[in-house]
C-alpha cells in the first residue's frame, strides 16, 4: 500500500548545518512528500541553500526579509 502524500512545513531562521542534516534525513527516509521551507529572515548561508534548492524544484520556499518571530 503506498504511503499517503505528506506536506512537511519547516520554519527556518539560520542554522545551516541542522537544516542540511534535516533535508538529508527526509530525502533518505520519506516517500511521497512535499517539503516547504519558511525562511524567517535568515542571514547565514542557509538563505542561499534554501533559494538554490527551490530553484532546483527540490522544495518550495516562502521567504521573509526580516525575522517575524
């Protein structure tokens, strides 16, 4: 029986290493999903990482230029 479709929504504010570990784990262990990141004004390298992944259609990205809390 196939797994049901799952939407995974993740709020991010900086934290490149943790975000990369999370992404690797999801892609290695999850089927039939969409990944949506909400970037809450990140200022480290995770910002570019999330943009690059969204351009490659690996996930969807919602960005805020400032940390909205």
